[in-house]
C-alpha cells in the first residue's frame, strides 16, 4: 500500500433519522449534529487519504457493492446489519471472506462481546479482574463465583447499556428474582448477575493487536449529570 489510501468509511443505516440538537446559544433553533462518520471522513482527508462513504442498508446490493468498492482499507463503523445488532459479527466475517482489510475487531471478538458471561470467564482465566458474577436462565444457574449484594442484573447478550435502568441494581433476594424474571421475559436472554461496584467509567482504546499495540489516551464517561439515585 502507498502512503495515500482509498478508505471506505463503512456504516449501517436502518430507519435512521437525522439528528438535531439545540444550538450553543440556546436560541431554540435546531442544527444538525455532526456524525462520527463525518468527523472521521474529515480527519482522513486532512491526513492526505482519499476517503469515501459506503453504507450497508440491509439490502444484498449494499453487501455486493462493498466487495466492489475498490478501497485499500475499510474504516468499519457498523454496529448492526438490517437493524439486527447481533449481526455485527457477520459484517466482519463477510469482509474476512472477501479478504478485505478493515479496522476494528474481527468476528470472533464481536461474538464474544455478545456473550458477556463467556467473555468474563475468559478475563478471569487470563487474570483480568472483573466483578464476581453468575448467570441465570429459566431456572438454570451458572455460578462463576459466590456473589454478594448489592447486585446489578442485566441481559447477558444485549449491546451497550440496553436493559440497564434504575431498577437494575438490587439489594435483596426478592428484588433479584423479579429482575432476573424481567430480563428473561423482556429480552429472552440469560440474566448476568454481577456484584455492583461504585466507580468511574473509563474507556481504553487499543490500536493494533498482539505485540504491536498502542494504548490511546483514556476517555472518561461523564456521569455527573445523571439524576440523583441513578
């Protein structure tokens, strides 16, 4: 590859609406929020590359076009396919099959990210500390550890913070059983039961893999404006 690359900024849409927010002067007027993909396109352009967009819209034609787009590199921003976030791994697997070079995790890592219980067991095996936990589904309990209250109960297989609200933290057996039942019925997913720990939420992004890695500056999620008690 030359220093100048043709980079396809790949993202998915499914019933997407244009985002707006009140402007900084608080005049009540609306302005379009700049999307992550636009920021990335601008940055790649400033670095001297030739970026362009490619969108996966759930149609087979958009997948076929990805293989024919002629990019040296895919900057992968997809989080779902056809509105199904469990297919995030399938997009990466598709690019692997085509031999396309892309950024971000491969299909195996995406698969593990969809199964928090298995991922936590792997962390424990490699000596990476996470809160003690257990999983429960339809009467079957998989104890990885003996857990103590307070606990936080969430879907094992959902993305991000889906399934987490003010009722997710429980302090007794009755609350725990009710929350496990809610998670199973609402998401048809095993419930991940973790010891609740107070703390800050900090993200550590890593470029590269194995011995060729670079840790980027830490980013903290500001939770100071959340309502009291959450």
